[in-house]
């Protein structure tokens, strides 16, 4: 493993659907997430939209573009049904095979991030089943998740284009679970009746099983990655107690959440929040190498109004309070440049590097003013607008 | 009109379909062109694919990207059914409205290029109805085409984002008609029974009617553009005889066609071909301002085999004769750089400027070796590969 070398970006919204990142895929339906989309459309139309989305949202040309930006690694969220064995969802392993060939052609590596689980591990819209957190309570689905990881390792474990495999994205431990419970409603409450926060004890055991399963399959230099369950302080003893080889701890940090925790958006608040996060990263990084697997420029200061932790126009009626009274292009660039640099400096404490969330957003900020400011989630746009500076 | 200022790119394959530019849209069908696609799919699936194509192939982010490349004008092919009055084809005027807002937001201007006609004006796949050339023989369809131009002028004629309107793309006069007749077969021969080359006399009259209809509607500074019917030498008298205001002659030049005319691909041949083309441009430009509305880097020298004038993998079984015996990346860059500079220099004789064909190709050159070399049609890729140099 080469440390401190990952300059990465997520390919969010492609193989794992997120309505806010590609709303046209959900047009004319009341589906809020990947789980309900096939129920909201006829089989033919569902398959047509999915085929077109996968063929268009990320293409060979994007791998070329990403490489030309100086990025060397992409974090690629994949759904639990990637192998096509969970009806009615469409498998996508052919698309993933193509992506590995693109990555190797253009000198990129892929971190496979298992982003969803049956019954959901977090209840986020990006977990595929909003408001439901029941995966960890179903032992057969925990085993299924492990089988997906094993099959991914068997298929890609020796490929030059593989950087590593991440066990599970953002499992909701208590703090995140409380936030989810307040913010997301299950469409069918019965499905959420058995909701529970995921315990760190569960994660310690699951990650140990994942390591034992994958390490013998993967080439020695491939990374096995674990998400921190939203708390970096719970992991030092775990990694000290095990002799893991080439493992990395993943931690996600968003300005929009720092605002909630620290109360309000100002440079001082962001700097204060980053100082705390940077300390926590540095402490754990002394025990196990850390990567910041998700972060973004998106923030309420540039937005000019409180994003309420990132409530977006597909989740709620968005009040366009500012109208034409927006920051100038020059002011916007200044804000984003400063917060870009602040974050990049902080991620310097994570010896492995970082992945921006995300490469692409297919929203229309010009014709739908509710999306004003949400284009900062796209690294492609942030580079073209000179909001992002050097990687 | 500001002369010599257009640094442009075409947005081909978006609102006018071309199978070779977006083959996934045609996946699983035997349709070769836009005309037969709705016949090959159920109504629901056709509409789903079209909605997803229009929402994904070109987006706000592409207008931003294009502007950030230093391009100031896009040539936007539109179909004759753009207003939604020709079933079963889907109108696209809402998408076009969005594009004008994007253009104005990012400081670009749009040249609206009426690219197809009922019955087809050229029989190319990009004319929407392969192998058929019957439009000009149907007076009511000639009138219809004029009505589309008039409605476009009424809708966008005062918009800052409008550069101008082009009357008709590539009408096939005798020489092009003979080439089409050899190369393209009508799927239903009866539809081609009345095929005829379009005469220059017809074009003189049609263009005069277009000018008379549009000039009073368009703002004074907006351009009315005419394609040369593949022969620059036929137009000096026409423009001398009329007192047109703010008109431009459009001429298209492809290396793959120069190869056919001059026999073989070598720097010497390309230079010789460009010298002749450059002379013809300069002569006509002394009478009427000229723009090179389509040109490309694509050529057989870089391809390493004869493209036969651009026969592509969706038109014929493509013989991948070279296999791994391809030019190195460095050699490719050298060829493309040299042919880029040769062409840009030649277009210097066209006082209005040029538009590359095209911005985007959604083909997969890595997983489908038949597409090797066809990515040079995409300016986005050519810039990221450093095949194209300064605009």
C-alpha cells in the first residue's frame, strides 16, 4: 500500500441510485429510493430507464476525464444486488466489469464500496430503503452481504484496477440512527417495526468476519476497508487487538453536518469543527491508516441559507428564500476555495488520502432554482467553476 | 456580427439521434436511424429511452464544461419535429428552452441547425431516414420545414443566447447524392422510389425564402446560415445577386472524405487537400463570410486502417485488422496534434470561425475494440487526451 497517495472521487449515484443525484430517473413516480423504483414503474420502463442510466451517467469518457484531473482512485458504490440474484433489482456486474477495464486503461484504481444491504444498514435514501434499519437483525442477510463481498473479491481480487474492497458503507450506530429516525420516514411503517441502531460490537464482529473471508482471496497489496460507524474514537482498541494486514479505516465528514453539531455556518465554526475532526483522525491514524472516504464543498454559507444538514429539493419543499440576492460568482469562488483548502489540509492527517463526494450530479441549477448551490456536490463542476483548486 | 470569433463545437447526437454516437439508445433493435426507432420499441420504452437520453447525453454540466474549454458557440442540431407536431416523434422544445437558459448562464451562444427534414434532404443516417432523399420533391414538406424555422425564430429570435439559425443541414446535391446512393440502402425501397438529388437552383430559391421569412423576425445581429450543398464554388453569384444582411455560408470538411477524394492517408495528402479547401474557402469568403460548421480529427492514418470514408461499427462488420499492432499513445498524439493544427490553420481562411464535430460520443473503445479510434470524434475526449491543442 502506498500511503498518502489516494486523491480520489466517489462515483456516487451510478450503480447505487440516489434520487437527488439523478432525479430524472425517478421522474413521474412517487418513489424516493432504489427500493421503490421498480414498484413505481412497469418492468419494461424500469429496465429501460436503468439501462439508459447505467450507460450514460458514468462512461468511458468520465474515467478519462477523472484521470486527466489528476485523480488516481475512484470509490465506487455498489448495491447488494450487483450479481443479479435479488429480484426485482437488476444486476450490474457487466457494467462493473467494463468499469475495471476503463480504470486499467486510464491508470485509475477502484475501491469497491458495498453501499447497501437488504433491509438497510442505515435507513438513508442512499442505503436504498429509506427509514428502515433492519439488516443487522437478520443473520441470513448478514451472511448474504458477506457472500457479495466474497464474490467481488473472487472476481476482481487480482486485478490491477482494484484498490480494495470496503465492507459496508455508513452503518448507523446509535447517534446516526437517532438522526435517521428523526429525519426519514419508512414508506411502509411495518418494514421499520424492527429498526435498531447497529452496535459497535456487531461491527467489530462483522468486520472481523469480512477480513477473515477476504484476505485469503485478495492479492496481498489490496486494501480491506471499514467504515467507522460515524465515530473515530471507537476503533483504536479493535485494531490494536487484531493483526490485520493492509486494512484502512474510512471516515466521512461533511460541512453540512459540522454546521448542525457546532451551530451555524462561518469560517470560524468550520475551522473549529475541522480542528476537532483533524485531531480525531490523527489519533486513530497512529493506530490504523485512515482515509476520508466522503467529503464535499457543499455548505450553508455558500448556499446563503441553512441547508438543515443537507435536506434537499427531492426530500422537502425547498424554500428559495434568497431569490436573486445570492452571493456573486467571485464571492462563491472565494468561499469554496477557502473551504476546499481548509478540508484538504485537514485530510492531511489521514495518511491514506481522501475521496470527494461526488464526481457527478445530474441536476439543473439554472432551470430549477431549488437546486441552487447543490452543484457544489459535483467535483466535475467544482473544477470547471474553479471552486476546487489543486487536488 | 463579430467576425472570426466563433470557436465552436457541435452538440451532435443529442436532439437529433445518430446511432453511432449513442448506440445504447438503439440497443436490442434493428433500427438504424431515428425514423425507425419508435417502430422498433413499444411506446413506453421508446419514450423512456428518449427521456433518459435527452436528460443525460447533454446537461447543464456540459454547457459549463464547454465554456470552460474556451468555446463560445455551440451548433445545436434540431429535428424537424422539435415542436412535437409530427407523431410518433417526441417534441423537444422544453429541452431546447433549458439549453438556452444554460447557454446564457455560462456565456455561450447557440446556432440552431435544422438538421433533418420530413422525407430527408440527404439520406444520411444523420438526416433521420437512411437512404431516402425525397423532401425537396414534396412542396408541402418544404413549406413545413420553413414553418419550423419561422417558429424557432419567433421563439428565440431576441434571445441573447441565440447566435443564429441555419436553414438546413447538408442538402445532398448531385455529388453527395451519388455517394449516398452507393452507401446507404433505404430499409423500405418504396420510400426511396422518388429519390432525387437536390439542385442548386432549388437551394437558391429555398434559401431566399428562408431569408425573407426569418430576417424580419430575428434581431438584426442574429445570423442566418446556409449550408453550401457540398460545393463552395456554386455560391459567389448567388450572394452577389442578393443584398443579404448577416448571412453566413456553412461548409463541412472531413479528413475521412478528403482521403477518398485524394486517395490515401498521409500528411502530404492531408496538406494537399487542405490547400485546395483553404483556397475555395478564401475565394468565397471574399463574397460572403464563411464558417466551417463541421470538421473532425478522425482520420485513417491515426486509425491505422482505411475507414472507407467513415464506415463505422454500427453500419458494417468492422474488421479489427490491426489488433494490438496499434500506434503508441505518443504517436497518436503526434498525428492528432499535427492534423489539428493543419485544420485550425486552414479554417483561418473562414472569417467567421469553426465548429468541431462533435462534443460527445458515448461509445466504449475499451470494451468494444471495433470502436478503436472513433473517440477522436469527441472534442471532450480529444481535449482530455491532449489530441486537440489550443482552440
